[in-house]
C-alpha cells in the first residue's frame, strides 16, 4: 500500500514522463502488430515480413532507453531515510521502479492493440473507408496468441532492463558467501576493510598510555624479570588530537620558531575547492576508433558489386547490407565518443583566460559529461541517420515517399531520444540545485547562471551540429552511387 501511495503521489512532471513511456510503447506495439499483419497478408514473403519485424527493434530499443532514463529520475525509486523501516529497502524500490515501467509499457501495448483492432474493423467496422485494409490484413483472422506474445515483449524487456540498471550494487550475487567487514550490516567485501586497530581503539579509555611529553619513570618500564603485557595500550585518535591541540597552545621552547599567527578574522587554511571531475571519460578513443571503422565499412561495401542488398521498409532507400552495418557502427562510435567530446567542449570553454561565465559553464560540462554526453550522442546518431536518409532524395528534387509506418517509427525513435536528453538535462539541473543555491546565497546574479546555461547549450550545438552533418554526408555517399 505504501509503494502504491508513493507511485500515485508523484509530481505531475513524473506522471508526464510515465505517459511518454506509455505513448512510446503504444507506437512500438502498433509497429509490431503491423509487422504481424504484413506477415498475414503476404504468407509467401516470409523474408520481407522478417525484415519488417527486425526493423521494429530500433523503436523498441529507443523505448527501453527512455524507460530506463525515466526510472532513474523517478523520485519514488530513490532510497530515503526511514523507508527501510517500512520494508522499502533498495531492492524493494528497484522492484517498484520495474513494476511502474512494466505497467506503463503494458498500458501502451493495450492502447496499441485497441487502435490496431479498430483500424482492422474488428470492433466497429472499417474506418477511413477501408484505407488500412490491405496494410493490416483486415480480411484475415488475427491470431490472438501471436499478437499477445508480440505485445508482451516490450513490457518484459523494459522491466528487466530497469531492474538491471537500478539493482543495488552491494547485494551479493547468487551462490556467494556473505562476509561482513567493517560496517555492520554491509554485504560482501567493502572497498577498504578496516584493520584490527579500528576495533582496538574502542578500548582506549580503559588502557591509558603514558602522556606524550611526560617525564619517564626512574626505573625501567618493564623489569627483566616481569612478563611483557599481552596487549599494548591503544591511544585513541581523539586523545591524540586533543593533546596536539594542547601542545599547540604551549609556549615554544628556546631555539624553536613558529610562523606568525594570522590576523584577526583571517583563516590560516585556504578554503577547499569543489571536487569536480576533471579526467575525461575513457570512451573517447574507442568511440573514434569505432566511428572510423563504421565509415570504412560503409565505403568498402558501397563499392562492392557482389554484396547482398536489402531495402529499408516504408519506401526508404535500399543498399548493401554492409552499408547498413556501417551505419550501425558509426552510430555506436558517435554514442561512445559523445561523453568525451562533451568533456572536451567544457575544457575548451575554459581556455584562454576564462571569465566567470565561461569558467562556470565549462566546469558544469566537465562534471556532467557522462550524464549529458551519452543521450546527446544518441540524438546526434539518430539525426545523422535521418539526414543521410533524406539526403538521398535531394539530387532529383523529389520528396521522400515515406509510408505511414515509417513515419510512425521515425517519430517514436526521434521522440524517445529527445525526451531522454531532456530528462537527463532535467536530472543534471536537479543534481546541481545545492550548488546553484549556494552561488545565489554568495551573491551571484541569476543572469550569470542563465547566461552560463545558454553558453553551454551554444557550445554543444557548435560542436555537435557540424559533426552530425559531416557524419550524415559521409554516411550517405555509399548509397548515392
């Protein structure tokens, strides 16, 4: 009941994100049912039906990607103090997030089934004068088990992916023996096990050692005929710190000098700088290598006459299979390189004597390179593929003859990628809320923060815009021959 209240009591923005996941699942489910309708209408063209079904994996992957991003930003899936006492630990919250994702995708799948049945005329008759009769195989009976199986794929896949992405990191794997080190109640081995001296410090109050600086006794501490103690007395860190503070107030002996004390109101130690990550992400070299390999595969497959050819569904361009594989490698390379490019963009903003705006914008980009860069790389990959596809029709001036299913698939993929990027940007802004509030308390004008955000956006557009257009032109060259 408490988990249901946490789900219902979410803010309107959270509910809107869940509705976006449901809408994306509805579009993907309708594409899957359309592939089933094509297979029913053309029983002799099994290869073409399988190709249409395989192309539905791109909208499905985009929907799962959006579902994971929405689940990460869901406030109901975050551990909070006091929830463990009600049985809502990290594992239970992970299960709630997976359940919410499954419910949103199931809602979308049910909506897709209702629309599909309505267009087939199974509910109230053929709408639109039977325009979708041949496309959805309205004259044939629909196999209900096959339709339900296709619709169940997306909720199961999305819920499983969310559960794997949000699983607690400190839970032991199956078959492992639980060992407790250091913190009581921690699972598995900690990053740095505590030594035996940590537990020995608890007895420091009972075994007091000699005070540092005290005069030693006249006789030996341990006579030769007396046995040595089995346990040496332990001195606590608190006692040592107190003694060090006491020693600092004593006058210095003759012959020793100390630096002069600071003036009144001055601090003897400099203020600590914020700990922002400055190391670039490790995926930039791999992304560049995969991107170059994808372009090389496209160029080689474009000049080979004996390569098998295929066609994109919906009236799009056709070409060798190697070119399509090169497109996939190019998109993967761009996604891997995007965090490193975002970090590089932030570093370039801070070069050549930066001011307050450029310094703030560059540091934020460097700190959020991984969180913002990966969704931005996905958006650039989708945009480059769209530009490369539409550029094939620009030579003769004819408009691309996109079918309705192709337009729906492109809308689902583009909408999911843009929504994921906006969700990541919103989460990054929320994570910087404390820093922004601290800057405002220190007297920073709000206009400076807004101009820094605009500067970050402009820098990313200046870097990724031409890069997307260049990759799109290079990807369209093999199919334009």
